[in-house]
C-alpha cells in the first residue's frame, strides 16, 4: 500500500472513534504528513529537495508503550506508525485497551499484518524496534530510555499538566466549554486542564466564575457521567473536599462546590496562585490570574501541556508565551488537538523518519 492508500484505510477504521480522535479523514492525515514531511509522497518516492532530491525512510519497526487511561493517545500513536508504513509493536497495559482492539479489527489485512499487540513486553521487542515511543509516568519513561540503544529514536511522553486562562468573559460564555475540557477523559490526559486562571475584571469575578463553572460541570455530568473510581481515587477526592470544606468555613478566599453523592465533580476556588496538585477525576480549581503567572505556578511551569484561552487570540498567546506549552488553543478545544499538533513540542512523524538525499 502506498501512503495515500494507507491514509484512506486508516481514516475508514478511525471513523467510529471520532469522539476520541476528532475528525480523522484521509485529507486530515495527508495534511499531517505534508506539514511534517513537506510532501505526503516523500515516503513513496524521491521528492525535490533544493537542487537535489530526498526521500523519507520510515522505521522498519516502532515500539509503542501505551497507557490505559488515555486510549486516544494510544490510537494516535498507532495511527502515526501506520501512516509511515512501519511495523507497530504495541505494548498494552494489563487488561488491554478495547479501543485499540476494535480499531485494529477494522483495518484491512495489509495493515493488520503490520501490528502486533501484547500486554507483557516480549523479549526482543526493544532491540527489534528502530524507534521507541513511550507514554506513561516519568519513571516508566526513564526505564525505557535506559534500556533503549543510542541508535534508536526515543520519544517519551511523560507527566504534563494543562491550564486555562480566562482574560475577559463578563457573560461567563466560556463556562460550558471550560466544563467540557475539565471533564473529558476524567482529566487523565496531558491536555486536561487542572486549573483556570481568571482575570479579575471586577472584584470577586473569579469567584463568580467558579460558581458558574460548577453549574456547567453539573450539566455536563448529567449527559456525560464520570467513569468509575477506585477506592484510592475516591479517598483522594474525599480528603481534598474535606480539607477545602474546612478552609472555606473560615476563609472568604476559599470556596468549594461539590457535585453529587458519587464524587462526580468538584470545583475549588482559592486566591493562592500556586498550581494545585489535583487528584484529577473532574476536580478543577479556579484562581484569580496573578501578575506573573509563570513565576507564580512554581515547578509546574516545566510541565505545561496545553493552555486554553478565552478569548483565543494571538495577542493573548504572545502575552503568555513564557509558559512554553506545546499548544495554545481555545477553551473548549483543549482535548481536541489537530493531527498536526506538536506533542510535547516535537513533530510526531518527521522525528521518526530518516532522510536520504539523492543528487543526480
């Protein structure tokens, strides 16, 4: 199969996963290839390159180590490998990922033959791969980096945290979209916001925003209920609620909104600008925007994934460029990156290929 054939086949198989992946047409995938390789056909034939020609050579095999809490990331990584035409060795978490199984089953035989999946890492997979892509904790990434060879391309996607910035929203128009961003995937992904910083366009506005956001979180939960929680996760949310309930009783700078007997969602307002340690699972913080946000959020500044903006303007992105996220986007689109997104600030396809020049 050539590149266009692969793009068409992948797009057909991805259609049932639109809610996870966003629009995934053949045109979207070919646009991604052109954005990173210059020409989609650079994988199939020599393409003009200055006064010479060049061709992109895909890895023979890519090892994908994926996590179960972000099935969309697993699918995105696998789709990239299939577009390149590589063999894909997919190390699944224990219990597997049903979305990966269903996607693979929907592919034509020629592409299914390029995928191997295992829940336990087979001996020899690391050595067999030309490129290693790892999603997981910093410890997981450090482990695989230590066993990869210097000749292998290594891409690690570790811990990231995202945030939203509400610059001016007198009618609270962004709250529904903010609730959606804070609720999708139960905040398990690197693009899930954990805090919204709100400009105090009038005294007390950030607290009002938190109250409106709580109502929007409740409305979203009615149509998109949160997933099941382990005992440990329930305890983490209950403990956080108890702590902030106690603080809110005697401190007007703190407020708490609690959704449902099942710990469905939680909104915390506090005036401290420090980036919070959220237990995730739809626990969202709202804080007044400090004068120097990069300095105020502390060590979290090294782990910013995406920054959602309202309104979403280049001027606002320029103002907060010092945060150095991999994406600025509109609030409401934080969980829907385009295929051309530079995950972790790196190109996801061109970083894997080797370019070969031909000088006739």
